[in-house]
């Protein structure tokens, strides 16, 4: 296959990526119309690109890395991250765990070295929610009415919303929004009125917003899952920051390896329910701003083994190239090929992320 990709306008609103069997990249509106003609239900899967589309300076990996407090690492954060050419926290955590396992397999005698690898992985894992909360917009008013309007118009096209993001942007966009009242995250008032608690839905339609890897405003307490709620003088972000200062961590899946994430998911009834709903999804699924990293293989594997999923529409931003796991075009080809190998007929298509105008910034 060609390693290089070039982008050429083929016809109004369409782009062709000359790479293997990659299909035409459609405008979002065309992809949505096509999908509705073939499937009864369209769902949405959001990656970090949804948040970065609002403000890359806040939610970009580089920004989080620059501000993260990683002083407890046994090595400097710059040489550690630079060694792997990334600012993605989860990728570094995965590499550290792999190194720890190799040190065990090769029976390295330096116990301090092995211990340092595990310690550093934990330092990075706990630093991620802290730096995200630190950089997070203080309140929902930081997003202006025009931006909310575009985001809500985008989200309203879908019957179900799945996300692997931890931040509050999705929550702010759908809460109390006219036209989006049909979105439900499964949380209800506790019997004693002490807060919002998640109850496993009696029917699939009782919940259609799913935080697959948890979120900053979700907390596990005594085998139950609670959601923070706004109160006068108590903004959600302020509550999250106070909790972190008290070493009270939200439910966020920050493990580095896909297998470790899956294990963490299996331990939470809420996360497992969300995961199972994605596994059993019907119709078509639009994926926006997802990196397709190996750390999220547990999610990707659900897509090519689902006989009820008809079509997959993957967003493409700019002109991706190379054979890396995170190239959306290559990822789509692999998913489609594995679907065929499983005796299924999942159809993979692509749409231009910028034409979705998620926040129209």
C-alpha cells in the first residue's frame, strides 16, 4: 500500500484520499443523510477531538503535559515523554507497564528499577485527572451561546452518545438544553435526596448517554455511583478540584493498557453497562475525534464483531498519513477487514471532521 496520502477535491463537498481501499471522505451532512437512508438509528462516539475542537490549548495533550505536576517521577518528565515521541499520558503509562513486565520476564535483579517503573506509571495515572481539572474551564458559561448552538445541533442528530472523554463539555452541552431533553445519563435523585445516583436502567431507552471511561463528575461510593450536581455557590469544577485536593478521585479509567482498562471496566456496574450497550449497538455509528490508539483496543474490538452494526462513519481531520495504529483510514480498513473475517458485513465510511462544525469556532 502507498504510505503517502494526498487530498484532492473530487467533486463539491467530497474528498478522495488515495490510500489503499479507503473510500471517499464525505461532508458530515452527506454522511448523515446516507446513513439515515440505510439504518434505523444513528449513534455517536466521541473522542478527545470533541473537546480539542472547542479549545486545543486547554484539552490538547501538549497543554496537559506542560502543566502536569510530575515532580514525583523518578526521572524527568521531558526525557521520559520525549523518549517515546508523545505527550499522551496513557501511551506513556502503557510503555512503563510493558517495561515493568519485561523486567520481570528477564529477571532483572534491580528491584528498585522495577519498582520505579510501577511508581512512575501511577504518578502519571493520578496526575491526569488533576491536570485536567486544573485546566478545565471554571463554569459552563465559558462556552458561549453560539458554540452551544452548534454543538447541540450536532449532538441532536444521534439517538445515543458514547464518549471516552472525562471533561464536562458534553454534560454542559446536553443538560437543560432545549431539544436535547431526550438525552438521559441514567442518574436519578437518591431516595433520601442526598444527591444523584445511577440505577441500572430497566429498559435500554432509559439511558442513552454513556461515559465509557468515567468522567470528572462521577464518583464511586460504597459500591454505588454518584454524580456531582450544581448547587448555588458550588460549581461542578470547584467541587471536583476540592475533592482532588482531599485525594478523593473521580471514576476515570486512566490505565495505560487496553487489558487493564477492560479489567477496570468489569469492576464497575456502571462502566460495564455502558460498555455492553456499545457492544450491542444497532444501526450506524459515527466516530468523531477518536485516536484509535492501542490503549483503546478493547473499545475498537467491539465494532468489528457486532452483527447488528451496519455502518461505521469515522471522522478524518486534515490529511492523515502513515501506517500507524492511530491513522483513522488505516483503522477503518482494519475494522472492515476483521468484520469480513468474522463473517459480518460492516461497511466503513469516512467524513471530514471540520464539516461537522461541532463548535463552529
